[in-house]
């Protein structure tokens, strides 16, 4: 069965990244009969931040971990399995102080695991989470897909870097941008994002 992992990270009830990302996941599901959406609302159900026990545990083989260390990586193990099982991943985030929501950063810290989602080799690190397509939905007050503020968009380049490190290089980005430029601009931005969702779902 094909699995679509939907990661949403906004705490806002009127979140545009969540709305558009959810719409895309629904359309991808409709395109692939028998597929299922695995939902992770990272704002409503925050993941544990990595801590002392976690960072010690991930450096040891599973059988060498104490009971406390094993407990500290349990959620991370589940998240890694979810990521590895996914055929496509839809990530929704707002641009928050020029980067992603911290709830999404915590998900990344939980899934970037040496030996599971990437490995070190003599010729450098190799990603192990291959064969997936990722869709990034980025909502922002300003315009960052192009123009003078593009260099301040640390969200998309960061996500592409870390996903690439994990072996995921097929990435599409849907911008819902210019939302702070008045109701008319916001409506236009949402319309453009919805058209892109339509297009990407048809192409899936
Ligand atoms: C704390 C905070 C920081 C923000 N920082 C930025 C920013 O750096 N650049 C920007 O264009 N918009 C910024 N915004 C606006 C959000 O990107 C915008 O509201 C977006 O819709 C949030 O995504 P969401 O609707 O999915 O929650 C910020 C909003 C908040 C609440």
C-alpha cells in the first residue's frame, strides 16, 4: 500500500500551510487508489526535543542501550519507520523568522539518525531514505520564491539540504506567499497555491 506522510507544523487554527498541505495530501491519495495518509500534526502533538539521553542512545547499537536510553529513542524509532515507509511526504510550514516552525525542526532532529536514515561511508555520508518524493508547502507574509527577499528564505534551502542528506532529492515547493500584503494579494496567493496543488497532484 502506498503511504503519504503528511507533516503539518503550524499552531494556528487558520494556518494556510496546513490547509494547502492537507489539500495536496488528499488529492495525492485520490490519485492513488489504495493509498493512505499518515498524519503528524507536530504543533498539536509536539515531539520531544532531543536531550542528553537521546544523544547518548543514538551513538550506541540498540542492544547496548540502557532501558532509559531505549525509552528516549522509542518515538524517534517510530518516526524513522514512518519516514522510511512513506512513498511521498507532504510538509506544511510557515516561514517563521525566516525559517521553519520549530515543531518541524524537532521532527527533523528525531529522524536524522546515523545508521537508519543516513550512514557514513569512506566517501562521505550517504542518505538511506531514498525513493520518495517530497512536497514542501511554505506559507509566508512576504515573497521569498523570487525577488529581493529570496536570500532570507532559509526554510526551503534548509529543508532541501537536510532532506538531500537523508537521500530525498525529488522535492517540489508550493509557495503561499505575500499573505501580509492585503486581502486581495492573500486571495491571489491562495488561488495560485491551489492551482499548483491541482497541477502537482495530476502529475503524481
Ligand atoms: C512569530 C512569527 C514570525 C513570522 N516570521 C515571518 C518571516 O520571517 N517572514 C515572513 O514573510 N512572514 C513571517 N511570519 C508570517 C507567517 O509566515 C504567516 O503568517 C504564515 O501564514 C504562517 O504560516 P501558517 O499560516 O501555516 O501558520 C511570521 C509569523 C509569526 C507568527
